[in-house]
């Protein structure tokens, strides 16, 4: 249906992409058979080619490298807060 927003799980996307990339099916025939716009399938294929098995992590999930970056940024912010506290302590302790 036009304008209908559907969500597809990771397994469905991976299997669909494999039909195109490994089985040699055309994006247009897969799109027609599944009732999904061809541009959506091409976007999935591109994402898969960029990220491989880490593609389509799902809502609320990150690829491993993005999760590590988030963890490091959080840790950096914590250390920044400690540094400010330590600096304030040193300044106040030694007039």
C-alpha cells in the first residue's frame, strides 16, 4: 500500500539482500515479489555491502564499533567530570 510504513526484522533484510547479492536475483524482481519498493532494497544492499554481518542491528542496538565509541565517549565525559572536581579540590586546598 502506498504510504504504508512497514518494519522488517534483521533476518528478513539479510535474507532479502542475499537473494540479490548471492543468488543473483534482480532487485526489481525481488522488490516485485515481496511488495517492497526497489529503492528500499537497493538501500539495504548498500548497507550490507558497507557493514556486512553487522548490518541492520535493530532499533536501539548499535554496531560493535559504534557501541565502543559510545562507551568511550561516556568514559571520557566521566573522566572530564573527575578532572574538574580534582582541579577544584586542589585549588581550594592550597590557597
